């Protein structure tokens, strides 16, 4: 671990209280329940994957943790306002049309600490440049954000989140649709941030990505299962969460998107409304 990483870890460990959700319920304005009775615990120096079909509540749960959505029932402790949180949204939510350079986007990460009036100082510059270097976007700083490829934009947004220097790092489907180098860079960052002592939470459709995390929450607007990847990503749990149908292989032998450590045999694919299976990547 570098001296800078050790310094950041020392700061994070001063606020080691885990994030705990107890019987959390979240509803839309029309009364539709997005999350029902979610109870879980997220420790520092750990990574958690939120897995579930589209509309299963993954994004809502990230927003609840971030303090952007207030639960209608249940408790979160400590309160989101008591921990600093950085959220990387899904790519389709990025405002690529904004007339900002990459440097502008990265510098925005420091507004929380210095406000809009206080000058951008040497310490801010070091933090931003470190984050940009880690995500390999230093050479893009003068480029217009909207001119970048999808993978480049996502790496810039992850770098912006890193520059927040937050206790909790949240990422909503961070590698979906990205080129392989961008996927690998983001997966590496997830592991590095966990080792530095942060709480890292991602939502994902990639089972290989979920298997790399310490904990998995399998969602279907309620909690299907929580635990280690081996405990949660079982055939039965995945069928309960996704309403799956088999592409081939016997039910007891099928696995989800490649061979899981605890299973052998055929392959189980998830089909979307358009009839296409989700992609997955090799490790």
C-alpha cells in the first residue's frame, strides 16, 4: 500500500461504524413499493454487490444508502448524513451534453469540502490528480466530457467519485456496456477501495463481478438472500429473483453466467424482454 493510500485508510478507519439497514421500506410517490423489509449490514473494508432483475430495487437501495431517497419505514444507521458518500450513477443518467471539460468534471468532486466560493487549493489538486491517475484519465483533462466514449466517461465519473474521498463508495452498474479495459480498471478500483477501508456497494448484472465481492444482496423488491457469493448465487435463489428459464442443462446442474465455484454442469442464461441474454466477461 502506498503512503497516500495508508493515509487515506487511517482517516477512514476513524469512522468505522458499519452501515446497517433494518426493515427498510421505500415507496414511489404513486404508492408502488420499490423495496420491502430490507435488513442488511455493510462493514468497512468490504464490498457488497446488489443483484437482481431490472426494477428489483437496486438503484433505489443505492439512493437510500446515499440519503437521496428517504425510507417510508425502517432505519438506517448511522444516518447517511453522518457518513460521506460518493455515488456513480448509471451511464444513461450521465449528462454528456454538458459543456464541461474532463478537468471541470473532476474538480466538481471537491465542492462538498470547499463549497463554491473557497478557492481550489493544492490539496484539492493532489486528490483530483491522484484519482485521475488511478483511473487513467489524466491525459483526457482538456477534452470535452461529451466527446468521450462511454468507457472514458465512466472512468471519469469513477475518478470524480474517488476524489470525493468518501467513507462509502456506491456504483450503479459501473461496468455495464463498457469496453474490457474500462471494466478491468473499475473492478481493480473496487478492490483497492475495499482494501483502503471503505464500504463499497455496487449494483450489477454480471455474476462474475458479484462473485468478486465479499457480500451479495439478491433483490426482487425484497431481500431474496444475503450472504457470501457462494451462499447467495445458487440456482434456487436466482430463479426466485429472476423467474428464470433454462437455456440448456438440467435444473440441478445449471449455473448462472458461467461456472460458479459451488456448481458444475450446464449454463443458465437470463433472457430480457427482448429475448437477449445479458453479457458476461472472463476473469
